[in-house]
C-alpha cells in the first residue's frame, strides 16, 4: 500500500556485544509482531464484507501512520539512548508515560474529527481514537525492553498479544462493522499492555517519577526522526487515506489486502534495515559492500517475483479463504503489487549501501521520491482506477530504486578517484 515500510526496533535493540539469546529473542519478536499484523488484516478481511473491510483498511492505515510517527518520535531516540542504568530507567518510564498521554490526546482529537465523516468510517476512526492509547503504549514498551536489553520480555508481550487478538477477531460474526472490529482489535492489547507495564515497573524500580519534559525539548532527536518519517512513509500513507476518504474506500481495501499478502517481504525488509548496516560495515571496501547489497537486493526482488507468481496462481476459493470478499479486488492488483515489492527490495538494499557510504545522501532521495510516488499514485488512480493506483506505487518504487543505485554508482566513482 505504501512504497516504504516501517522499521521496528530490531537491529538497534541488540548491540553487537549482546549474547546470542538476546539476538534470537529480538529476531523472534520481529517475526511475531509481523505475523500478528499480517494475520489481523487477513482475519478482519475474512470476517468483513468488502465494503466493511474497505473502511477497516482506511482506519488501519491511519493507525499504521500514527504508529510510525510514534516510533520515530519516541521509539527510535529511545533505542539510541546510552548512559547510566538509573538514567536509562528514568527515560524508559518517561517515554512510556509520554506515549500514553500523547496517544490519549491524539485519540480524543481523532474521535472528535469523525463527526464530519460518513457512518462506517466515522465509527471505525472513533473506535481507533478510543483504543489508540492502548495499542501505541504497548508498542512503545517494546522499545523500552530493547533499551534495557530484555528483548525476551518484548517477545513474551507480543506472543500474549497475538494469542488474544486472533481468536477474538475470528470469533466475530461475518459482516461485523468496522467500529466493532477496531474496538476488539485494540482492546485485545490490554493484557499485553498490563503485563509489559508490570514488567517495566519491576525492572525500573527506584527510578522515580518519570519526567517527560525531555521529550518536548527542541533538541530531542525524535523531532528529526519524525520529519524523516513524514517525508518517507507518511506522505504515501496520507495519500492512500485521502484516496479512501474522498474517492474510493474499496480502493484502499484492495490495496491493503494485496500488500498484506506480501507481508513476509516486509519482515525481510525490516531485518535488512536493522541488521544490514553493521553487517555491511564488517566487509572492507565500498565496492565489495555495494556488490553484497546488490546481490541481496536481487535475491529479495527474485523472491518477490516468485511470491507474485504463487499468489497469482491461487484458485479463487483459496484466495477467498485468505481475504474473503476482498479477494476479488485484491487479486487484480497482485502483478502491480509484486512489481512494487521487487523494486522496493532493490531500493531498500541501495539505501543500506548509502547509509554505510554516505548517510547524508538518503534524506534528499526520500523526500523527492516519496513525493513522486504520491503523484504517481494519484495519477494512476485518475487514469486506471484501483489498478492504476497500484501501478503508480510500483512506478514510484522503481524510480526510487533507480535513483538510489545511481547515487551509489556516483559514490563508488568518487571512491575510485580518491
């Protein structure tokens, strides 16, 4: 649905000196969180009508956007935090308290804003406003466990979340309204939130009352990360939400359904983003690093192509088992979405190379080509409807990948001259 993906706190959470068990727990937590997100969308699609899932998809896209913004402002700076144990404990508490307060305020604004929207979508967004403090705070606590080098606790929390949410969603009758579906999904995080809060309280005992003013300081790194997120992921996601609200809700449902089927690719992209830079840095020589990244990008692109073929060959009956009524619309988008993911594979590995060679080069590329992807998305929808929008996203990702590798080639030529 978007030409970018959200990076979770995987690689940064476990330093190179961490024991193997911590690395395994961190990777396993990434897998559980990704599986839960994929399964939630699939179960919601199966239990909803096509129109109902379209509204749910818009709401879920709004949540994804707010989740990414919260991760950028709170989670990423927290993952980079270093210092004495007492200071870390205090900052973990402050980050959790800030997320709870900020998400409650955001939820209230979101619930009030729904009065201007039509019925089903308004109910879904109002429900999101109610559960936003629960789901965002539970996710923020995952970052605190990463900083405290207890990724196994984040894994336990996410396993609990998964074991609660999927049965509850599956138990809803077919045709359940989006508002109820969102409430069930969000409130199912309460046990995981309670467990995480209890574990954090015990781990940071004696840290004192959390002071959240540091997160409002103008020097807080989260401001920069939030801007980067805004010009990267957020722009295309906002365009998709706008497409659903003002033009075609079924378009968003179809895009969400198609991209969900490529969810395993997002897991691999997140792993590459988290673990790629330190692994590349171990290999001396810029040209060798570029070759390794290029090979990885080609392998991921080939995997995306193979997954596209497999999904395209699914019988309609099997497709409906996955996405319910939404399969009919999503199936037509598989070639475009598969092409988008193949291009994203090459672009992601190219960006990893640039982060090792010249980190400052990535932000301008993100700004320009995220805006270009939005233009292609809207132009594609104007020309060819839902299918055109999907091909617009694919074209945007292809242009971005081309530009990224062109910049890598330029940097490599500079290395040769020097």
